[in-house]
C-alpha cells in the first residue's frame, strides 16, 4: 500500500465537503493508495503534472512522488480546484 498524504489545503477541503462527498472521496483515495480496486475515473492532468480523481461532480488532484507516496494536493467541486 502506498502512503497517502494530504496537503493542508486538501485536508481542509475534505473537512468542509458535504457529508455525502467527504467520506466517499476519502474511501476512493484509500482504494487508490491500496492499489487493489482502483477508483473508476483517474486520469492524468492536461497541461501540468499530476492526476485527478473524479467522483461525481467533485475532483481530487494528486501526484505520485518518486518514493510511491500519493500526495493529495486539492479537493473540490468541478471547476473550482484547477485555477
């Protein structure tokens, strides 16, 4: 299992996310780190380094470090985290 770390910004966004989104997003990120059952929609970002995980209308931006750690950079509704 890869280590999963959150930036301060991502952790704050997850705490403030709606009740139906926060736990589901955390579960999807844990599944991603475990590597067993990947979330359904993970794609590379276009025009910058990193990846995004889509869960309904919410997105999580993350990157994989050289040591295998997954660093969650930001979480938010569609269109709100890429700027």
